[in-house]
């Protein structure tokens, strides 16, 4: 069951790696841990005495996945495969949103695979095809072994349909590992979405989610006579009903999407454990959960996934060599109907850019050099999807890089003509452009990608983050009115020139020299013309930031209705 941690305002989903001893569960986690950027993951922990075989579990978290302003914390766990540790294994399985069953493909391990998979099915009691059930994915690992079964044979031997989600891998060299994780993540998020639609969620406190708590829970199991009962108490105590919200502003949004958490009875070990107060009026303070964009991590070039095969529920097979993992994830996303998951580019601009591929031609190169130097010295990236669908990369605190899913070209001439159009569009808003703005076409594997690079100027969004942290309703109201004016100024220009722009707080900044626009500019595009709609857009953008700040929500409503 996904857990909503009210204090940290994040949702925890768990992916558990199961399978026979020595199948490669720990190896999967170790490889993932190596390739996920340090900035968005915790350390890999293996509590208890150290041994070749896992005695309790291996665990680390990945942050950096976003759901409409809410963070997803994805916890990866691997179980101990040894049969005498079956209680620990079953307990860990009971926490899963998605299970990766790591099968050892060697023929000699067939019987063990069978037994463990059978036990997994019994433990989960999952209904295949039911999106609210725990999702299972089969990874046929050790595909390098000579006496291996193919994944089709394994599916058949486990009585699974050929369309059961599966991947193949050679985890000791990292092949297929990222891909497996991506599919598992999509499955876990699919479950989150299905549960949300059915209005079931769990509340939890941060302390419940720590490695220590998990470790203690496993140790307790050893002394428990009635394992089944403990398991049930531990896993279902916090389940709460979720019911539809009817807040007026939420109706402005797709109200069918909006859900709230109604805490009829305070969940055991819930808010109280952390010292955080439950919202006074849950009708007002609840978040709206909606998956709009997910980006678990960037590829960093390590561990090519050259053995890849993904099969979706509808039987369509994706079988490719050296496909970037995110592309397959996108393929899978349609199948899982997760929503508009955004796939971000995996390669960033390099210093070498051809003549005619950069604007402004001379100073642009200098800005690019600064950008690349900065990136190499201060790694740290986060992606965001703007309302227009443009993708914005925040590079540390110094640069914004903007691109679009369709700004990827197989032909550089095609890329160049779009570059020229983008530059001429940019020039329409010349007086709002920040110093250093550079447009460039860079190589992305065999393809070309267009970027608009902008040195960082503190945006209105960041300004609001600061004000919210200080919880000052007075400053907040002033900032709201100023932000509205700034957006209106830019909008008037855009309307006068018939260009489309993003009226988003994350692409507008107020500087001593005036308002600056960092986003995309499209001639002939549309821009919000209605004052009221503009205010609502600002309010909706800010709302996720205000959860748990009733005073500021009140100021927002007053401004909105004033
Ligand atoms: N040949 C081969 N060896 C692999 C592969 N994946 C993992 N191994 C090796 O298999 C051994 C066991 O891997 P682990 O990841 O520790 O296995 P585990 O599933 O965590 O095992 P338990 O913790 O005992 O349940 C290690 O020596 C790995 O290097 C693979 O794809 N091919
Ligand atoms: Mg292990």
C-alpha cells in the first residue's frame, strides 16, 4: 500500500526484489545504487551482520520523482532468499507496491524458482490484471549462463502467460537492471493511481518508514508465535478511507481527479508519532494527488542495457538493442495508463557545437563554456514540466535549460530551421530576455536536440518558496500582487505581438532592471488573455506549496476573490 507521509508531504512506494537465493537481487540493487545520482538517493543499507547472502534486507530510497507538486519516495528493498528466512521475506513482500521476481535462469534452479514464485503468489494473493493489487514483474536474470532457460521458457514453467510483464537481465554487469527498475516503477505508480481512484490510501509517519524500524520489525518476527496476525497488524493498521473533495477551488480543476484524505479516526502511529498535528479541517488542507510527471533518475552513461526485452500486458513486445531505458518506460507507460509521464532527455549539451548551431554566435559559445564548466563542478539537476509541456532542467542554482519532447531531430538541418524560428520568436520579447540566453542545437546520440539555456535569475516561484518557509501572510499577499503584476506585464507584450508564452511562476523573475522571462516563446501561439484565469493559474501553481499553511491558504483565497 503506498504510504502518504503527511509530515514530509511525500508518498512512499516500495519496490521489493524477491527471488531464490543467489538469483541476483542484491546485485540489482547494488548496480542501481551506483548509477542513480547521489543527489537523489540515500545510501544502500544492509542491516544486521554482514554476509555474502542477505540476512535481513538491502535498502535504499530514490527521491526526485514528482507527482503534481508532491514528491514520491521510492524505496527499493531486496529480500533474503534463504528458505530459513522465509518469515522475513514474507514480511518484506507484504510491504510491496511492486515486486520484481528475480529468477535465476539456470536450468538447475528451476525447482527453486518455482517454489519461491508459488510462495510469492500465495503471500501476495495478488490478482493479475487488477491494477490495485501488488504488481509483479519477472526478471529472467543470469541470461549469460550457458545452461539457461529463455524468458519464454521460464514464463511457461511458472505457468505465466507470455504477456506477463517481464524483462531479461545480466545483473552482475548491469544489463537490464535499469530497465527492470523503470518498468517496476511504472507498475508501482500505476497501482498508486488505481488506489487513488478507488480512494484508498494509507497514512503513516516518517518514523515508520526508516530502515531501523524495518529492521526491528523483522527482528520481532523471530519471536512471534503468530506470524500471520503480526503481519496483519503491522500492515493494515494505518489504512484509511479516502473520499471525494468538494472544495470550490478544486472544482476549478478536474474535480473527478481531486481526492482528499478524510481521517475519520486518527491512524495508529500516524501524525502523532511525528509530533505533527493532523490538519484541523481535513476538507481544506488535503493535497490533490495527481501524477503528472515522473523522472526517477537520469541515465549517466554507465551500464548499457544491451539485452532488453519488455513485454506489456497487451502482448506487444518491445525488443531493442541499446535502447535508452527511458524510452521503454514511455512505451510501458501507455500500457499502464499512468497519465502523462514525461520522459526527459538523457544527454545534456556538450561544449562542442557546430557553426550555425548556436545563437548568439560568438557570446553564445562563451555562455555555453560557463554552463558546461558549472555543470562539471557542481552537479545537481532537477527537471520540471511546464504547463505547456516544455521541459525545464534546473542545473544547480545557476542555469535553466529548456527543451521540448519534440525538439529532438534526426536531421540537423531540420533542427537548424527550428533553431532559427525559435531565435526569431525569442527576439519578439527581446526586452524581457535575460542576459546570457543562448539557443543551441547539440548532438544527442545519433540525433540532435534543441536547447534554450538561460543563466539563473531567482524566479517568482523561488521567491514564494522563501516566503512560505517564513510563513508570513503579509509578505505573501504583497508577493502575490507583485507576481500578478509581473505576469500581466509580460502577458500584455505577448498578447500585443501574438506570441504564446508560459505564464508560470517558475519562468518569470523580478530583477532590479525589470521583469525577466525565462520560458518559451512561440509566435502565433496563445497566451492566457483573461485576468481571472491568470489568477487561478497562479493559485493552482502555488497550492501544493501551501499545504499545511492554513494562514497562507486564507491569504491566497482572499487575493483570489478580491
Ligand atoms: N553469471 C551471473 N552471475 C550473476 C548475475 N547476477 C548476479 N550474479 C552473481 O550471483 C551471486 C549472487 O548474487 P546476489 O545478488 O548476492 O544474490 P541474492 O539474490 O541477493 O541472494 P540472497 O541474498 O542470498 O537471497 C553473486 O556472485 C553475483 O555476482 C548474472 O546475471 N550472471
Ligand atoms: Mg541478497
